């Protein structure tokens, strides 16, 4: 049989009404799932039957949408990470919203590739970026890009920094042509994505200087200046200094104004990693500490963390639009711009980052900001900060609990300490306690190590949390610790 004799097929349904009915069921199920989230454990382990169901061979024949959805309900939906739950405080992971979920459906329905061209999704992303600049007090004429998250935002920003400050054409000649080794600087508390970016940018770990921190886990400015002087004397080329707006371990914020002064004096690119802490600028009590973000040459932050958007939604802003574009823009015949029609416009997002294929992630941000208004997000950020203070005070007042770091923002690090044990035993005890806490389904913080001490780490980027949830956490930690 000739291929031209075969019937033509499509992936559209044979019965639109049946799919519409299933779609309404799916929507109702998911809204109920979110509405009743408090009635379920934060997390539960997957039974072997569910794991086995997700190890099946590739389906060759159709099973149909209804059967596929039933499989999702049985083996996927009951076993999430847990971050939609009010008592999830692990890592720094946002909660999402019901309307944001619906926005994702609309985005998938449009299925736009937002690389450029004259399409509404391009203009929506442009507006979202402008709104982000306004929210954080960043210069209105800066460039910006929505990306998958803070890791990619840091990589994009540091690529622009390297290329702009290297002193030669990196894109043309490559790093092998560098007359001096390039180095950049940030504190030992800086997120691991920066170390990965250093490797991807060809700097290696040798080009990533980790500066000691003070007792508050903020960068030691004197140590930074000493390292800069020593590296220049050794013939190296410092090109970038990084400041943290909310470190992942403790929520510490570096002295951004002082770092901006050093960067200006030393002719360095000043980058701020504000993955979650940048949006704390919405809280009036914290904003003065973050005001110097406006002086940064680039700023990385997430919208899916402390602005509670569904994953994924990160953002990078770059003060020098030309430097940003020059780091990524390329010419290809299939990307030729036109004077009229679909391919119009010179400022395509594909010129500002690594991706040519880009999802319409701006829609959920655009719709969510329109749904609630920026002032409500500001109140929620302030609410989470107040909850962290409440928890810190509760820990301080509870026998056998010990706080291991200041809590300047939204992260509280604590441990169970009944006394009479050395540090190794306490570490072992608290590690076992956290495992028991997960198994209980009561709460899901995460962990870190501070000065060799194992800490239960509570990071509050959750719009569903209430003060009574923190009371329940403390009661569970004390009870589990006593039982262990």
C-alpha cells in the first residue's frame, strides 16, 4: 500500500463531548483536591504497587483518555512532593494557586512558543517583566527574561557579566584567548547554582571565589576586599561580585549597598541573587535592606517561590540591555525578522537567553497579578515574615528546642536538644527526628548543616500556612524528639 493511500489521522478526539465531560470532571477533581488539602498528610511514601505502575513499558496501543486519567488518579495524584499543603516548609518551594492552575491550562491550550514574533504572548511577557521591575524598584529601561527558575536566571546574568567584563570578545575567541583568568566572588552561603554556572561559563571552581561570612551569615566585606586585592596582585581579572538577597540556609541578606560601592569602585559587575528574598522588598520593614538591589547590574529571582506562582517561573533583569542582548543574540536565516506580518519586531526573547523554544509562562503571572493585585502579595510576604518571627519566638520559649541561627526573613533553623549529648549524637538524633516527622505526615520542613550542627530548616513561602500550623510543628518535634 502506498503511503498516500493511508487514512490521515489527528490527535484531536473522536468525541469532543466525551472529552469535554472528562475535562469538567478533571477540573472539579483538582479544585476539590486543593480545597481539601488540609485533610491529607503533607507527604506520604509511595507504595510498591504505585511505583510498579510507573515502571510499565511504553504503551503501543491506545488506552484512551479516561483510562489514562484513572491511572493518574490512582498512582500519581496521591503522592506529591507536598508543597501545596499548609505545613510544607521544605527547601524554598512555593505553593501555587487554584487560578494559577487554570492559567496553566489556558497557556497549554494556546501552546505558544514565545521566542518572538508579533503575538500576544510576547506582549504579555513584556508587560510581566515591566511589572517585575516596578515591583522591585529596578530601572524601567532594563532588559528582562522569564526563565525556568533562579538557577537559569543566575546563569543568564553571569553570562552577560562575563562577556561584558572579560576585556575581549568571548563569543568570538573563547576563554582560551583570555589574557588573564577571570574570577567572580560571593559568600560561602551563595546558592549552589552559582557554582554550576561558574563551571558552565568555563571559569571552573577556581574562578569562583567563596568569601567567608560573619556571625549573621552575611558576606565578610573585609575578607572580600582582601581577596580582590590578592587576586589582582596575582595577575587575575576579577569581573563580578555577587550579593545574596536571602540566603538559602538562613535567609540572611548581604550588605547590598556596601557591595554595590565595592563593585563601583573596583569596576566590577554587581549581580544580586534574590531567588526568593528579592520579593521581600514588598514588605515595608524589609525594603530598606534591599533598596540597593536597584543598583545591581543584574538581578535574579523566582516568581514560583515567594510569589506563589505555579512552577516554573523565574526572572532575570539586566541593567544594560545591550550587554544582555550581546551575550546571546545570534543570526540565522530561519530567524530573519520581517518588516510586516508575523515575524515583525526586533526585540525577540530568544535574543536574551539560551532557549529558542519557550513556553508561555508569563500568562499565569499576568493573570495572577490581575486576580489579586500586587498589594495582596505584599501582605502575604509580610505575613510569612511575621510567621517566621512567631516560630522563632516559639522555639526560643520551648524547652528542649534550640534555634541555630538568626531568623531575619522567613527561614527558621532549629533542633531538638534535650541536653547531655555531644554534637554528633545531636546531629544523629535530629536527622532521625526529621525522618519521623515526614512519616507522620504532620509537616515537611527540610534540613541544613550550620557550623557542623544538623538543623531542621523551616522555610516559609506558603500562603496557606497559619500560626496554628507552627504550633502543631513545634508540638510534633517535641513529641518525636522525646520518643526518640
